[in-house]
C-alpha cells in the first residue's frame, strides 16, 4: 500500500510542477489590487539616448540653394545598387574611438555623449558660423541610423536586428524576433546595456503590466537582450499539459514495471 501511495504522490508532483502555467506565458498582466485607471497613469519616462562610439548617424543638410549642400549629402553614385542600411554604412557618419565624426568644412566634430538634438543644434550653429549665411534657410536633420539590438536565448528568431525607428519597446523587439519560445522566462528578461563608462545588466518582468513604466521597457541602440530558459526545459518534463501527461504516463509505466519485477523477486 505504501508503494502505491508513494507512486501516486510522485505522479501528482510531476503533473503540477512540469507544465508551464499560463501566468508565466501571458504578457503585461494587470495587478487587480491596483485601480482600473492604472493604464491611464502609465507614462513613458525615458532618458534621451546619448551617442556612443561606433554609432552610425544619418545627417542631411538642406538650404534654398541645394548646390551648396552637395558635399554634405553624399550619394553613392559609384554604388547605384547600394540601398537601405548598406547605403547608410557608406554614406553615414560613424562615431570614431575619440567620439567624433568628420563633417566637410568643419572637420572632426565631437558628438560623444550628446543627444541627436544637441548634435543638430551644434552643427547648425557651426555651419552658419563658417559656411552658410542666415538667409540660406539652413535646415539640418540628425538621426540614428536605426536601432540595432541583439537578442539571444529562448527566442524563435535570435540574432542581430535593426529597426528603422527613433524609439521601439522591448515588446516590439521581441515581436520582430518571432516572440519568446514557450520555454523562455518572460519574468526575468535580461538586458545588457551599453553606457559611455561600460556595460550594465538590467532585468525586466514582461508578465507584469507595470513593466511599461520601467526605464528598460524601451530599448536603446546596441542593447543585448537575453531570454533565459525556464526550469521545465532543463528537466525535460514538457512545456504543455499534454506533453506533461505523456511524460508522466511514461514514468508511471516504468515505475509500474519496476514494482512488478521487485514483487516477483
């Protein structure tokens, strides 16, 4: 009798610890202890991105006389088939190890640690002081050449990605990578973020609605996103209820056979 009780206890334990619960798979769950107005109170409080070494900037300069701006807006005539991100690689302005970019007539311009708006304002002032006149109606645009990030681990489409937007959330980055696999830990997503002084590791729980208020909800260029596996993957007991049932059935069959052999001895 004790053997039967032990067997049933083991089956019960395996069944309720092996499959992954819906709570671990559902994104941005609302905490019902809080008021229904929580969504209305959520605000996007994000510090502006500050330029780092190896960033690629897209800079375009316009005036009333476009003949004056040709050398500032390079066109890859020698590579007519180069388009999109590859074209930006040739025509963009990359931040060197000293935190500078090279601009015609201005030479090397320090941009490290500045926002794109600060770079634009500084370029406008420098160009008006050295090359253009006020009546030329100088118009400068400065943008990051897309947001690059790398995502690895329990994700359906890992690798390095680029999204040509000024701002993207971690949810959009995950969707762009095929979503997190069933065996991925949505409650402890790791973000390795680059700063001028080095790297820092941050974590975010994507099953909690309050994640949208996290300073790490919107990714930054060069972020590394790591999706770690849930324990169910390492113990191999199944990710769904059916997989768990079949696994438990196999274990029960093995244990029953073992008990019969023991009783015959």
